[in-house]
C-alpha cells in the first residue's frame, strides 16, 4: 500500500520539529542564558526546570515571530493552490527567511569551517545549521559568564565574612540564596536579561 506523500511529510516534519527548534532558532542561546541564571542564583530547586523551559520557549517565540511570519507570507505567495510534489519545492523557498536569519547570526569563521568539514559550499544547510548552532552556544556562554561573575563574587564575599566571624556553614547557599535573589530582583534581572536577548537579534 502506497503512503500518502503529504502524510509522510507531516510525520517527518513533526519528528524533526524538536531538532529544528534547538538547531535553527534562538532557543539554544536563550536556554543557555536562562540556565546560567538558574545556576548562578543557586536556585535549582526554587526555579523549576519546566518553568525556565517554558520561559525559554516563550522568549524564543518572541524572537522568531517575525521570521515565522515572513516564512508564512512566502509560503502563501508561492504555495497557494499547489499540489504535491510542488509543495516540497515551495517549502524550500519558504525556508529562505530562516536561512537568512541563521546566516545573519552565524559567524563567518564557523560557516567556513563547517563548509570545509562537510566538503560543501558555505550556503549549504549542512554547513549553515551547525555554524549557527555553535555561534549561538558561544554567544550564550559569553553572556552566561557575565551573569555568573557577580554571583560568584557574592559567594566569595559572604564566605569571607563568615570566615572572619568564625562561622562555618555546611551549606553556604542557605545564606547566599536570599541575597542573590534579592539582588537579582532589585536589578530587574529577568527584564534586563530577556530584553538584551531579544534586542540582540533585532540588530
């Protein structure tokens, strides 16, 4: 029995959706940055993973909304009224805004490296997707360092004060957690982090 190509394409698309979400959108960078906030605050229990994941998905949606809208406009322009198998070709055309987005935020050196590694041209998705992913991870880790440094300094300061007072606590986070949370909230930490993340993609 021959399978309906449109049904096969639907199943393939659904199966690939999580991978595309991680590899071709802002999700990886946003997730790395929010994970650094969670770790820096020493609030792995206070801030559930699912809540931070939901926040990462929501922020990714904000960043990628213009790209998705542009893809939809292109799809409607080239794919309306078309029958299979032309859908596959039109789908590739509709992916051009996403390709442009990744090209803008992938480093030139990364693209050249993966193009050489895959023995393909620089515009090929086999080079562009991993180049974009590496660039996003690198940028996310760079922001993570800036977020973690103040928390580490606060840990050291509190540890030094307690040592001078002759106090030894088996779990330093019992003292530093309220201080970190208070400092983060006083600085409007979430607003600051998320605003800079979103604005970083609008440049």
